[in-house]
């Protein structure tokens, strides 16, 4: 990935991060997971795609555990 693509990805992630409080993690995490998996499928193995897939999958796992066993 060249510097132009890296900068474009940085700007996209910055925009998504600034808009995420409006959507919430339960809506944003599956979108990031599916887009990162499509990125990995289209372009092959990369650190950015793998990190996004692992991170968003971890958020989804945490949300499922919190819903299954709420702390009260």
C-alpha cells in the first residue's frame, strides 16, 4: 500500500471514528468487520485488514458477552 492509499485510509478511519458516537459500536463493528474481510479477500493478506478484522471481531465478542451476562 502506497502513501496515498495509506493517507486515504487514515482519513476514512478518522471520519468513521468521529461519527461513531452517533451510530454506536453495535452498528459500526459489523460494518468494519465485513469491510475488512472484503478488503482481505480482494487484496490478500495485509496487516491493516487483519488488524481491523481482529479488532472489530473482538468488539462484537465483547458485546455478545455483555448481553449474555449483564452485570447488575
